[in-house]
C-alpha cells in the first residue's frame, strides 16, 4: 500500500489473483480485477447506486492506480457495470475498453445521460442552495464521456481475442439485456469465467444465456440468490393489473430501466393489445429519451434478439414517445387511464419521480415494480410497504397500490443460477460470488455447496483471492490479436 496515495500496488509475483473493487456484498458498482504477472485486467467499471453512503463511494479514489490497469472489459451496458468509465479515464487509464457492439452503442448512450443528469443536479444544487459544497460539482461531465469514447473497442461474441502471449478472452451471450455477455478469460492455461449479469432462460426478446463448456474458476452474480421468481406467465399478471386499474379509473406507472426492461415491456404491451387482452385504445407513453434511443438501437442489432425485425419495429406502434419535460406535464394532466413507462427503474431519479408525485397519493393508481430494487432506493421502500415517500425534499403519502411482477426480472433466480452452473459439461471446482446482497449470497453459497458440491466463496471488497500459481512455459495463442 502506498502511504501517500492510499492506492494498492502489485508486485510481479508468479500468481493469479482476483480482487473485487465493487459489487462485493452489494449489487452495485461492479469492478473486478484479474491480476496476472504481466497484465492487470478490470472486468466491468460501474457506478454505485442506492443509499447515500453507498453512492458516496463513487467519489472515493480506487485502491489501484487507473494507469496500472492494462485492459478493461465490459460485460453489458447498465450503469452499475459501465458508469465509472469516464472517471477511470479521467484518473489516468489509457488502455482499450472491450465490449460487444450493442454494448458499445448503449454504453455511450447511458454515459451521456448519466453525465447530463449529474451536470443538471449540480447546477440545481448551486442555484437553489441545497448543497454543502461550494460549488457542487458533477462526478463527471459530458466532456469526460467524450474523452472516454476513443478507447472503446467493439468485439464479436464467440471469437477469441489475444491480450498478450498468455491471456486471451471470449464473449458469450448472457441474455439480460441486448449485447450482454459472459466472459471467458483463458489465462496461463486456466479458464476463468465472469458471468456478468445472467439473464432468464425464457425472455420476451432475448436469447437464453450460454457460456463455455468448462471453467476452472467462475466469478458469478448472485442478485436473486435467495429467491425464486413467480412461475406464472408475467403477461397474464400484467394484463390483469392493467385491466383492474382501468376498471378503477386509475393510471399504471411502470418504473423501467431504460435499457432492457423498457423494450421487453413495450413488446409485451404490443402483444397484449394485439391479442385484445388489454384495451387496444389504452394510451401508452414511454417517457424516457434514453429508453427511446435504446429502443431504436435495438433495431440495429437483429442478431441479438429473438423476434423478427418486422415485429421489433411494429412494437413501437401505439406507443407515444415523449422527449421533453413539457410533454411530461401534459401527460400527467391528460384525463383517463393510461400506462406510463419512465426511468429510472429503482425510482432514484429521472422523470418517473414527476409521475410518482402525482400518482402515489391516489389509491386508484398502480405502481408496478418489475426489476430488482437495491437497498435504500424508493423502489425498495415501496416494496417494503412504506407509508410515505420523500421526493425532492417533500413527503408524499403512499396510498397507491404497489405491485411486483417478479417474472419480468432480467436477472436469473436461484434455480436458474444453479441451472446455469449445471450447464458446464464439467462442473467448475471453485465459484466466487459477487453482485448480491449478503443474505442472497449466503443462501446461494450454501445451495451451490449442497446441491453441486462446489466450494463457493463470497468476495470481500478489496480483498485479494489467490487463484493459482503460474509456470514459466508460454502457451501458444490461436486467437485474433487486438491492436
């Protein structure tokens, strides 16, 4: 440890280590280091989200110099996996950033939106005086995002790419969201798999997750490690809740993650309307510029989705896309029942809060939760049946009906996570659990041990875990060289 910089430095020993700098015993801030004698690789580079004490970690320096990282590989384009990239560049990282082609486009979209929101929040805090800082500053700016884009390197799935003479990597489709991948790193003769976020075996739009045939070590997400999703058809549940809310003359507010969930819900609503299982005339609004852009990007990558291109284009029919805040006000004032999809999915910010202010106080309305809600978020508070919600400094009584459809989650549940492991032709001898809250991780650790007889370890933030010692004999590479 460098006493002056408080940064971890690594010696050139003959061993391979894994170290988590984020998403260790929590579901946000994914950053995992694979340290080898000649190369230090970071897998994912995400922001922390949730309660204030967790978000404040984004402002703390990493315990490794950004310039000491040789390669960065991004599994998918969610903020908790890619949102720290501009800071890493700002702090001195100058290596390549590898990701799938859809992830490249979606990551740019998400980073621009993240920077814009941070700049707006800092400006509002300074103008209205509710900041302890003089002045309040954004975590990073749009200019910082622009500076990071030049390091992006899109790569194909199911192709090997060389990082050096002892290390290469390959992506495999993970489901979860378009472009999401699991990662196999062939490292000094051993195979290390990083699961990324594992999608569902049966998705509205996405293929089932796949991975390599074997692995010596698996670094695996555990978001729903202690839970089984409802096996009922989520379309049936969605139709029932929509129809019942319309009967009560209420509105349906669906907080959505702009990338992934929004597109799946749009397709499901299109399908329900076409089948006349919900009123075809019910207005549907997508109030998220980022979700609208992500939806358009989806059309550019038909190989990453399972529905025909024509159907993908048709699912936009009957949906009004709102681009600006003045439109938000008009939608809220519009009389009659309506369905609103708005970001953010955990109700931490964005336009969904404007709708929540108006709809949470009326028992006729339904707030429909469809994705994981991290500790400390408004979404988690609603699921925990809180009596009031604080938004922009004011408290609003929670009178609306709050419902959850677990079957619409983008994350595999406990049974599906175990099933994902079982698909290795030879079970991996070691599993390291990340991206999960402590209770979920412990439940999954025990389940993996009892059902598969695999030793599973829960990674602790900052703690290096020894994987194996290396030999001096190089192994030939037969992959494409990335230059």
